[in-house]
C-alpha cells in the first residue's frame, strides 16, 4: 500500500475484499472509505464524539455494506503543538494496492449500488472546492472569506439593508461556513448564530452565488453545517426566518413550519423579520448528513432485494393461445398466473379510481401560490389566542392558510367554490377585526386580488363560477381603489 497525498485527512482507501472481511467481523484500523475498482465511493466516513471524562477523543468508523454494520472504535492520536498541519503519518493516507486481486467469488458477495454524485460532491472530492468555517478573528484569510460572503449576501438578498448584512457577518457572536474555490473565491455560504446554552442555532443568511447555482451547492452546504454543528457543539435544532423564495429550499433540507421548540427558549433571542416564515430543523444525533443520500440508497436497495426474494413480477409468461388468431377479449381469470396472483375485478376497479377529485391539483397550485405570496404572512397560521386575547370573541369562524392546507389534503374541497368560500372567510375576518388602514387589512386586499386574478386564468373555473365574473370585476375595482 502506498501513500497518496491527494487523499483527505484521516481516510483510508481499501480494496472491496478487505471491507467485506471487515463487515464479517475483522477490524479495520482507522476511518474507512472503501473505493471500489470502478471508482464508486462505497462506505461511510467518521464522526467525532468528545468523551466527558477528559480522555482522548474517540472516533467511530461505520462501514456500510449491504444490510450489515461494523463499528470500529479507536483512540484519536493527539497532535503535538510543534507538529505541522501537513505532517501526516503514512498510516493515515493509504491507497489500495493494485497488486492485491479480488476474486470473482468475493466480488459477487455484495452488490455495489451506484450512487449518482452531485457536482458539488464531486468537486469537493477532486479538491476544486472546500468548506471553511470562519468567524471574525482578525486574520487576513478569515476577513477575505467574510467579505466574500458579505458581497454574496448583499447581492442575493437585495431587500436586506447592506449595512445590516455587514454588521452581522462581521459580528464575533456569529459563525459562517463558506464554499471556497481555490485560490480564495467565495461562491456561497451560511451565517449562523449559535445559542449553545439553549441548544439551538439561528441561520441568519444563506445564499449561493447566482452563477454557481443548480450544482447542489446549497444542499451540500447545509449537510456540512449540520455535521459540523452537531460534532462541535450541544446544538440540536436550527431556526430560521425564510422568505417566500427560500421556503422550498429549507423544506428539502428537513426544515418544517411546525415549531416544536417552546417559545421561551427562542423568543426574543432570534431576529424577527416581517413577511418571513419561521422554520425549524431538528437534527438526528446518529445520522451523518453528508452520507444520508448514500445511506438511503442502500436502504432502498436492501428493501428491493427483500421484495425480489418473494416477488414473481420478474417471471415472463407466454401470451394466451387465443391471441394467435388476432386480438380478442378473454376473461383475465382464465389466465392461471393472474388467478394465482390473487387479482380480482374489484381490485382493478379500485385501482382505477382517482385518488383525489378533479380539481385537486389546480387548487393545490393555487393554495401554494397564495402561501408563497408576499402578503400571506398574517394568514399563514391561526391567530394566537395568547397574543390577541379578544380575537375569538369577535371572529366566530376563524380560518387560515395552514388550516386550508390540512382540509385540502383531506379532500374537503371537491369544488373551487368550497375553496373560495374558506379563502373569502380569511379575508372577511381580517377586514372585520382590523381597520382598513392597518397592514393586515391591506395584506388581505392584496392577497384576495391575487387569488381572483389566478382564478381567472383557469377557463373551466370561469365557466363553473359564472356568478363570480361580475363580482370579480367589481372586487378588483374596489381592491384597486383600496390599494391606491
């Protein structure tokens, strides 16, 4: 085995046969990343957990192969202060020897699952980009990276005051994780503020340079952030205020609009943005987020293998003899394989029934557009009884967009009229409780105007709601007057 200076710090490349032996009980020294002969990265990396008794750190190396897991615990080697960062021992950077041969029997024991790498992952592996955690420590390199982040945030978040962004990025209570292309070009990053005593962190800014998007940088950056924060602090949760354009991204990264943290923990500690939606992400302690995609792929493959063991769907049957003379109708139950499968005409009838009503998808798009509209912020959640004590004394039929979303998922809006009835209830309630000069009433007018404009774009709805045509015209006129 030869050393390879290109390998990441603390990782070994081992032949597949040795990894298979490890999963059968043999110990593998050190953190392992198995490299299959065709170049597919195969197993997991290491996580660091600091022991409470002050002893050396212990690292757990988990090797994922098929459905087996083998954990090898070993003490971390301490580095002396006089040692240089680049002085690695040969044992830490090892490449698989080409002289070792892998027998066909060993190669057939496990099935290599091809994993489609995102461009961001491939670029990091090839050394084209790296992820740096920085704060304002007055060092030249940190200030260069922070300045690059500040410029990206100011460009990608035009509604934020530039001096406000600069103040938070350079603030010493905030940390940033940046994507850096060599030599020192910042292409994106996240600035966050940790609250270690309260076990949560606030994501303040998150942006990728516009010419570097659609490469998977955003998702890979968030995975790096989660793994870093989880390994270096007691933080278990993230909170952030997302604008309408960022909600979709944060949902994909495991964030939800349902806040499970109690308000006394975070209220008054994080920055409150008008028009933003607060979202929360709770990290799973035993998950390494940089390996989630590979892990899920292996789990899917394991389930598929179990299904294949009992399924007969791969068997190819000969066509019925009646078809020799041309197409003709036959009784499906006369075919032995269909009868043996347990199929019945009732099952076929159930399978043909639509899961949702004919208007489900169009109403879902309309609801999503309304939720993402800039004026939807007062109506996204039910009015808090503790914050507005007399609201439910005045409003007897409360309604909000999240309640409409729940009703829509249960197919309680079979027609557009049912949907519009609840939407109008939101706007009417708002105008009933709030004066027309308040931001709430103005938001209701703008959102209702937007809803009617979207409804007019669906021809079949215009036909099914003929009585609304004049009402829409009058309402748009009134709303235009109010907006002015």
